[in-house]
C-alpha cells in the first residue's frame, strides 16, 4: 500500500468515526432529554399532588396547615435520599458505564411512580397507606439521585470535542421544564376528566408513567457507551471505589458544585410547588389559573435553558452563572410583588422572569458541574455535588417558605430567603474553576495531568 492509499484509508476511517460520533451524539441528546423528562415528570408530579391532594388523603388533620406540612415533608424525603442514590449509582456509573446505570435508574423511578397510583389512602387502610407512600417516595429519590449524573454525561461526553458542551448539556436540563409541563397538564386533564375528588383523578397521571417508562427504555437501549468511558476501559483506569476517591481527591469540587445549585434549586420549588399552596390557600386564586401560569413559565424555560447553555459556550460557564445568580437576587422581591397582585398577566411575568433568571444558571449547570471532575470520577462527583444540594437547598424550600409566611404573614422574608440563596451560589460559582476549554478525556485531578483551562 502506497502513501496515498494510506492517507485515503485514514481519511475514510476518520470520516466513519465522525459520522458515528454525530449519530450517537444525536441519539444521546434524544435519549438524555426523554429520559430526563420522564424522571422529572415522575419526581415533580409528587410535589404537585402533595400540595393539592395527598395532604388531605394521606395526612388528614383538623388543621389544614398540619396536613400540608406533613405532605411537603414527604415531598422533602425524596430530596434527602437523593445523595444516597448518587453514591449508589455514581459508583456503578463510573465502574460499569453510563448506559447500563441509566437504564436501571429509569426503571426504578418509573416503577415507583406507577406504584404510587395504586396506594390506598389513609381512609382506606390507615397509616399503612401513608407508610407505603413514603417508601415509594424514597425509591423515587434514590432513582433520580442516580439519573441526573448519567443523563448529562451522555451528550456532554459524546460532544466532548465539539466546543458546544454547554449547549449539549442543556438538553437533558430541558427535561425539568418539560416534566413540569407534563406533570401539571396530566394532573389537570385527569382531574377534569374524572373529577377533582374522584378516586382516579389524581392517580391516573401516576399510572401513566408506565407508558413513559417503556418509551424511555426503548430509546436508551439503542445508545453506545460514551467515548470517554470507553477510553477509560481501554486504558484500564477504572477506579474500584470512585465515590471515596472523588471525596478524597476532589472534595472541594464536590462542595462547590453543591453550593452553586443553591439559587437554582431552592427558589425553583417555590416557583413550581409552594406557589400552588400559597396561591390557592393565601391569595384564594383558582387552582386552574395558577397551573396555567406555571405551565407558561415551563414553556419559557424550555427555550431559555437551551439559550443560556449555548451562550455559556461563548462567554464561559462561570460568567453566565454569576449573571444568573445576580438576576435571581434582583427578581426575588418583584416576584412576590407581581404574584400578590392576583392579575394573571402579572403572574405570568413574575413566573417567566423567575424561570429565565434561574435558567441563566440551570442551562450551563450540567456542563459546569461535569467539567469540574475527572473522567474516571465524573459520574460520582457530578451526581454527589448536584444531589447534595437537594438536602441543603431543595426539598426544604417549600417548608421554609410556608413556615416563614405563617410566622410573619408576609412574603418579604421569603424573598430574603431567595436572595440569600443567590448570594451562596454567586460566591461558590466564583470559586469554582472554569474548565470549559478542557478535554474531558484528560485526568486533571492529578497535578501531572492538569489540562489547559480558562481562568
């Protein structure tokens, strides 16, 4: 074979490899987005139902506030166990691969949500029904704790060298607003069709998750393992204890990636979950009106997450994140001021503005967190950092907001809480190293292997 033939063959191999990468990147984007949508539909659906139905069906009390707090506490349980799921599935994601782990997490989440639709209420079986609901919520939390890390790594690692990791990573992030939109819509359609107080009204959306599970599994089974993990296997660089190793070598990144989520996580559940309890119980607004407002905000978020993810490829993850934290701080007081007007148009402005400010962080967040960790520790590190924030800033937010309003009869303390969350995210994002220019296949947790990074 002469030199010309060798060059032609090499070019053909590169072309085939590039075509495979493009195809797999597209599949990874679809699979990650669909899977993430299903996971967040399942997880968020519980929050919507807890604020509107589960409080009186599973936690009956003479005081409606006590019932609401009990239901919201069960909602928060799912957040408490998410780091456990992150450790369990982070271990396997870094040991056996992203694909197999994601199939397991999706199955666990979907089956737990389906089972919730079958649990008998307190009036039917007493406390046994409440206990069963809590156990299934724990399984939901463990499942979503393992899902997010793998879902973002599929497109980010397949698109490692494209220069658009922020954009690719924002696709699974869009699963959250789509999940919110589907959850609200399913609950609204179901209760309208069967009746607000009917047996099947709130259950049907939970049972429908089995169909979404089947779709998600079908899509994910057709994906290959990411090139980054395949290279780790080839080079025999698989860590036997990745969770312990990431806590030993990159504990600073774990802490900072947890704290940067504060302004995105806590306020987000005020905009989607507590707003129902506050709007119906305090502002005496129609439930359907509030649901439509949040649905509009979710539609806006589907686009703003992608836009800000893409902008982070041009301006840097850190810069985009800092702007988002500042915007969340600035919008905290206007949000409740507009909400308290009870004017539908102003409610839409309040919610859309809140989601847009949050998405300046949420869009680039996947890439910002994933890039903080070396490849052989990435699933564990990213999952731990992201899901530890579920404890520090997530599920407790609606409870904190409800308690603050009950104590002070004003939304100003709630706005101050949002502002405090924004400050925490701003400071920690400023301290987290920018690695949007690093090669994700490089092990940069070791001094001798540090990759070039943007300052």
